[in-house]
């Protein structure tokens, strides 16, 4: 009789257990890169996908984690079909695109209805992102690329707080409307003490298929 606290038996705090699992997983990953943008539609997910494939084809072990929970696009970009089914030691196995390239996305966990709207508030999103690290059986990785939604909200903030040694790659297009938002992303990184590896200026030019001349559709040099 009596509760565990009075019988000398300690109950394991689920939050503390998850924190240990997150730390254990992060120890297996050498480099963590957060791909972020201030504005949507600048090609952020494309850059995350290209970077992951480029590193994997160089022979590195790569994980790609899609934390854009409301608009996941990585599985479709990477040609990942179906959902996550394999479970090992109570943890889900990420989808393997190449022998050394593994991805996880909320779309892979949604079952058959890939077009369902996720109407979630901040605490739920924070919990899911933490589970992407604690409840997924990631192998040892040279790089973990994290594709976040635009802005400086719950998702990039959760990544910055959960993975304190993550570094940022910021994606923009040359127009002022995009640059104004990117300045906020830069200030976010400074406030979170997150190193910025670089800024990618996307969509800054189009090579004419006829004469080869570069056409600055959206200006150039903004990044």
C-alpha cells in the first residue's frame, strides 16, 4: 500500500526520459544544419533536399528531417512512397532514400490521407519535433539537415532550443519583400546564438535557353 514516492520507489519522469533519449541521439550526429527562411516560396525545401542528396552522394551519412508540420513537402520531393511501418526497439525507422540517406516527415506518419490538414497549436508541434529526435531510431550520421517552415515561430525555435549546436543556412530571393523577412531570420539566429553557415540567394537569374544570356527575373544581389 502507499504511493511510490513514500515507498522509496522513484518513478521515471517521461520528460526526463525523453531528454535523455534526445541527448543520446544527438551524440550520434556530427553536424546539424537548420535550413530556414523568413518568407515562404523561396525554395527552402528544395535547397534542403539538394543539400542532402549532394552530401549523400559525396559518401556522407545524411538524415533529412522535415519539421514543416503544416506543409510537409520533403517526402514528395524525394520520391518517398508510403509511410513509416518498421519499428525497432520501440522506435520508428526513418525512410531510406539511399543506403546513406534517411528522411522523416509528418507526412510519412499520416497514413493514407496525405492531404489531411493538421490543426495544431504550439505545444503539440513542439512535442512532435522533439519526438522526431527521441522516438526515431536514427543511425550514426555525419549530417542532419532540418527543413523548417518559413518564419521564426515554434518550429525553428524548438530546433534551436533542442539542438543547441545546430547551425543555420538561410534561403532568400532577391526581392525586398523577401529580404525584409530574412533580416528577421538573421536576428533570430543572433538572439539564439546560432551560427549562420551562409545565405543562399535563390531565383536570382534565368539563363536564356536560346542565347545563354542571364535574365535577372527578380533582381540579383539581394542575398
